[in-house]
C-alpha cells in the first residue's frame, strides 16, 4: 500500500512543546462505538472494567544525547542508540561531514570517543577515557527529546520524559502513552479491579526516522530490543480466563506482545523485533490500545490504523486537528477498540 495514504495535514502549533502541568491532565479521544468521543485521561477508568489487564512498557529513557566537536573542530551531535558493551555503543552522529572510522570525537568537554565502525545509519563508538558508557551518559548526556520539540532539554524533562513506572535502562525515546499515568491514577485503577503487567521495549532512535519509500512493502523496519516475560504471559492467560481485556498502553507494548505471539500463540520472548504492523495485520493478543497521536506517514500511524481501521482512524485524526488536540510525545491520547477488518487504505492490495 502507498505510504502517502497515511498522510494528514497538521498545523505546527498543535505539536506539543511542553508537558502539561499534570500527567493525567491530557485529553483523550475515544474510538469505541459509532463515533469519536472527546474525554480525558482522568476518565479512563470509565472505559476499563474489573478484570481488564493494562500492559505497560517499563523501559527507562537514558540521557542519550551528547554534544561536542570532532577532532577537526566541527560541531557534532551524538545520539546513542544502543550500548553494546561497557565501553561501546551504536549511535547516530550528526555533523557537517560524517566522521571516518578511526577519527575521534570530543564530547561534553569530558569524553574522548573513537569511531570504530559503521553499520547502516549508525556509527560504532568506543569510549576511551572512561570505562562505562551508561555512567558517562548519566553524568554528561542530555534528555533525547524528539526532533519536533524545538527547544533544548530542561530539568523538567528529566522527570516528565520518563514514565513513573520506568525500571530498565535502554530507551532513547519515551513510550509516550505511558507518560499520562501518575501513581494516583494507577492506584485508582487497581482499586477498581484493573490489573497491571509489564513488558520491555527499548525504543530506538529509528522510531522518528521517516519512511523514505513510496510503498510499505519496500520499508525495512528498524530493530528494537523487546522482552515479554513468563509472568506477563501468565497474567494475559489469566485475564483471558476471567473474561477480561488486554489493553496495550502504547504502540511499544503492542509491538512487544504481538512480536511474542508471531508463532501463533503468546510465548515468552526476548530479543530484537522488526515487526512492522500495517493494515490487514491479524492481532493475536491486544483487545484495546491507548496511544498518543503520531506523525504523518509514520510506521506508528500505520500500526494504529491497522488496529483501529484506516478510515475510522484517519477521520479521528481530522477530528482531533479540528478540536485542537495536542500532538506527539507531550500531547494528548487516543483510546481505540478494534476496527473493521475491511477498513483498509485505498491502495491496499487486500481490498
């Protein structure tokens, strides 16, 4: 199907540049039933039932952005994608000219780094003057805000670009649907009889990369590490047995669960996933999805239309623009029930 099918017009002023004063203060567009309903995240308990299971992504965002200069003096920005060994990482490097293998970078006025290889759009970097890359990032790195947030990171971002249930270091972008939950809201949902389980998907920088092909079949999905443990598999089985619904909080939780079920049934999973979910996909695990609004022509929007129905979701996006919802990472949210399987893009070969 054509990537252009997933385009929509978004005024720039609707891209949220700051978090709201309260995590649960966001608006919530509900796609359950005949038409979109304007609600709020604080009211999500009305959509959930006792016995439902919320699945959260417990990844923790690391301060993965480093600023500095090449040995030649030119400015350079490094965004660490993945730490491969205590002193080695894969990273995106932005500079006027790509640094060659063997060159050195001087970052944060404290770190000496050697470029030791290249892997596609990523550079392999070795930290020379300290033994621990993650510790160096914790001391000298910046919060890796998405490129559409057009300001430097602040002290507030250190808390707010992180979920309250973050537990496992490794993401370079937040699982943004989870940002809407505070402890008070989670406690209220538990008291209501809603249960909670976790998965881990370390969100990579590739999540912000544009789809550069015209046809979805030509797109190569970026790899991300995902983990679905046996306790979560057991919690989902118990949820099914009691008649509850599995609610994925975010596209990252969705991809983790559906990756773990690619063999036909849900099993524990740990490893890289390149699962690319587009309209026509069969969903094996998730019954409801909570997600933010996503970029035009992005793989995340394709996933959401696959679950909620193409025409239904694109009409809801038009409604959200008209009602001036806030978009993207610090923006508002959507709740989706599954759409009709025949609600496909106009160019879909499955039509």
